[in-house]
C-alpha cells in the first residue's frame, strides 16, 4: 500500500492514526463483551476504519454526517463521550435513545450526526434535505452520507442521487463497497464494473477511492469538500474495502473464500499505516504503546461508567409522552371578516398564510410550481414565494418525504404535496419508519406536513380514489387531520404546519370545488383533537369525518324527524373521544360513518373504545357504515354501490328503531 504525506501536517498524520486505532480497540473490546453477553449485537467495521475517519476528519463540527452501522470511526472522530456510546449499546438512559433503539440507530444534533434506521435507504434522501436547508440558508456547508454496496440496490439510493443532481445539492454520497451484502457477493448485486459508474447516469461527478488508504481518503476528501463548499454539487464516492467479519457477529464469514480474507487482511488500514509512520520516523514502538495505553484507559473508564449505571426505569406515562414532540397550540383567533370560498381555496389560503408567517417553510411536490399543482392549490405561489421555496420535484415520493425530514433536521419546515393520497404508498417507508419514530427514538421532531388529496365519488378508480387514513392512524408518532369544511381546512392546516410533529393532512377531492363556506380572512388556527358538534339531538349519535359528514348532513336534512347528534371528528389522531363519550351518554346509540372500507378503519376503533368505556350507556349495538371490502371501482354504478352513502339511511333507521 502506497502512502503519501504530501500536504498533510505531521500533527494530522499522527491524529489520523489515533483516530483509526480508537474505534479498532473499542470494537475488539466489544467483541469480548458480546461473547460475555454484556452487549446484545455487534456490527463490525474492522478493516474499514480509514473510510469513517477520513471522511469525518475532512468535515467541520457544524457539517452533518449520516453514518451507518460500520462507521464507529465517525462517532469517535466527532469526540462523542465513549460512555454514552457504551450506554447506548447496553440500552441505558445515558445513551441517545433511552433504551428504545440500539447500535447506531440514533442521531445527535449536538454532534451533527444523524444515524441510520434498519431500512437503509432513507438516510440518503434525508441528507439531501439537510443539504437543501444549507443552500436555502446561504451556508457553504457539505453533508456526507454513507451507504453500503447492498444499499445501492434500494430505490431510495437512486431517488436520492436523482434529486441531488437535479437540485445541485452539496452532498457526498459515500459507498462502502465491502464485498458483500450480508452473504450476497457484489457480482450478484450489480452488473456495472464500478458502483461509481452509477453517477454517470445521474450526471453526478463520481470517483472510486482505495478505502483502506487513510491518506488518500483524507486528502481527496479535503479537496472535494473545499470544492463542494465553493461550488455546491453532489459527488458519488465509492470506497473499495472489505468486511473482515460477518454482517453481524452471529452470521460469521463461512461464505467468504479463505484466500479472499487473507488478501484483504494484508491490506489492513491500521497495520499498514502504522508501518508507514514508523518508517517515516513519525511514530515509535514506545509512542504506539503510549497511545494504546491511553485509549485502553479511556475505554475502561467509560465502560465502568456505563456498567455502573442502572437499568432503564420503566415509566409508561413518559413512554407515551415521548411519542410526540411537545407542542403548545397557539390560539390565533379568526378574523370576523369572512369570504365565501371553496374548500380548495381555503386549503390554498391556509398554506399561503403559513408561507408568509414562516420564512423557513418550503413546499415540495410534483407540478406545484409553474403549474400550480394538479388541483391548483399552489397556483400563484411561485410568483409570490419564489422557486427556492416552491419546488417542483421529480416523481419520487420516498425521496421527497425523506428530503422533507432532512429540512426539518436542519431547522426548517416542509410541506409535501402528494399528487394523490394513493401515491403515498411509494413513500410509505419514510413516513411510518423515519418521520413517525424519530422523536420517540432520539428526540428529533419531524416538522413535516404531507398533504393528501384523497377520496372517491369522483369516478377515478382504484389508484386515485383511496381514503387511506387508517394506514397512518395505526402508526404511533403521526398526527392525522381530515377536515370536512373549508374553514376547518384552513385553520387545521395552519396548526399542522406550526406543529413540529409529522402530520398527514387529508383533503377530500370531491369537496374541493363542491363545498363553499364563509371562511375567515387572514391567519388563524384551530386545535387538533377537538370534534365539532354540527347538530344536536337525543335519539342517536352520528360520528363521521371528511365527505361522510356531508352524506350524514344530507340524510338528516332529508329526514327531519331524525333527532341526532352529529359529530365531525376533524382530526383522527389525536381523536376527541371525550365528545363521543359525552354524546353516547346522552343518546345511548352510536353509528359511525366512514368512507374507508369497513375492516380495520377508524369506525372499528371508535366502536371498540365506546364498547370498552361506555358500554353501560348503550341501548343498542354500535353500527359501522363503510365502503365495501373491495378496491374502489371506476364505473359510476359500481362506485355508488361501493360507497356507503346510499346504505347509511337504512342502517340509521334500523338503529333508531332497535
């Protein structure tokens, strides 16, 4: 292995050695503790230390880096106290996730490190969002993000490269090509000669670098980082290295040819560099022993701190409270001056008022800029707020939701428009696994609103008509709003944007241009978790949301003899169960109308909670009225048969007569 110290000070040459040696020695101790049962799992980066240390050493303390589970050298180079890492691996409170996650599945704003989740791809798009935030704030910074050779097969990797290329984002995409994805060799993962060749198709500058040569890595990184700060752009870097141990320790390396292991063992980044420093008379055996003794002492002291710490104290109230970032709703009273506008105009108005109020708010989506969005919600926004804050995106829902999370991490707000709510399935993973879980895992809010044009009764068929709110009410950490009226849509949207937690904001397409209301002008907010009592009666409680509210209203208007409480939920998570309980205590009968299919929807949970908590007040079985358990059909007669609105009156009358 050829080393060149050109352009690198003697002090840095020594520091790079110490920075590689520390994670190696920590890992060697962890492998002992693993065999002793004192840590539960370990993903080894032995033999790959030069990449982590070289990349991290080239960045400033204010630049974000997104490592993976073999990048211990990133954490130690950033000088995270070792006892906190040891506590993290043992599930102790002094770690970064309060025992709620393990390994490097965490982030820390203090050290500008954003860790991975087990679904490896999303962090690539998150890095894009962080870098976009730096650009919008005029900060000349670089973001570095890691993935392995296996991760380059994921769609998120390709979406991230494309977005970064289109938007000229200052991101260093670092691929650790270590020969295997668990047991799958690289020849079964991709057919191109080099992974860096993938940059060509995206118009991205790319390089392949020897991943075991610390000086080559550090020198190249310093030059590239300096260049990218001055001329923001993405760069794809493939580091050639090898994984000397199993994917994780339990899997072993029996699938690896012995001669391959031996050849890479000869390329050990630390042993070879150590010999070079000795030959250059920059290091002696005495100095090496002194360095090792100092690191060993530090490891032992910090391990003792972690071992001495007690187990996590279980506190159920705290577990539940930490699912969401604290948010104190700021009451902004509506103006007495109103205008009669459509639902779609109210959504547009709420978004526009929020753009004026929050200078750090960015909206992203397909065709939302010049075209104004397929439903024209953002029409005129480009002229008023500019292309940087009103961003057309490629067709890549996952990558854009991830970028929104990155913006949030970098202190900004994001609203993402799904062209249709159905298409969120292409971005499902970052919603339910990254946005939803980040605060519970490591205290990081996800200041993201995802707008969801949804719903049937418009003849759009199975892929443009779903009302898929139950996908998200099931997921802890998400909030879900589903207004039925223009004034609610405007006030709830502004609140959702204020809230630092992730919000799925459902907007029924059939209501966009059919429902008008007097809506207060200017900026105002409405609280989440408070239902609206639209009609009062004593015979029955009707609960609904979205278009179902209008179906129920029409039914009551056409049948004036029905004396009913009608509750519009407005938000589904949080849900106003107290208002439902109060009404049921009065009427003794409950019917829930939803557009979603009947099994596993909101109606089922409301029914269960009322049965469990107010059973003694019920005078009849709770009724659920919902769509058929089929996909949404296209033909009008089939769609009418699918939707519950024509079945609602019959079931309502049967319940009243029970």
